[in-house]
C-alpha cells in the first residue's frame, strides 16, 4: 500500500480587489447557468469572476422587475 502526502491547500490570498473570496451558493435555471458558462468562456474568465465583475460594474442596478414579478420569493 502506498500512502502519499498531499499538501494542505493554503488559505486564499487577497485577490485584486483586496479581499479574500468566500464560498456562496446560488440557484439558477439551466438556461441561466448555460448563459453564465457561455459568457465566462468567451471572456476567458471563471463564472465566479464574471459574477464579481457584473456586480462591481453596477450591472445589478440595471435589472428591472415587472410589477407582476414582484413577490415573496
């Protein structure tokens, strides 16, 4: 039996935004997930980085809801 020693992953360093990233979970439809994959691949960045950039560039402020979509989700 061969036992290998694997180095423990080091703690995440602060990224270019001066913060360490935390793990969060979101739920998406398959369509939204596929679009996220497509755009992140086209830009050559991770899904995580695409979401980070969208938030930091204020794209969430451009989202508009139709009154019929407003509810207690």
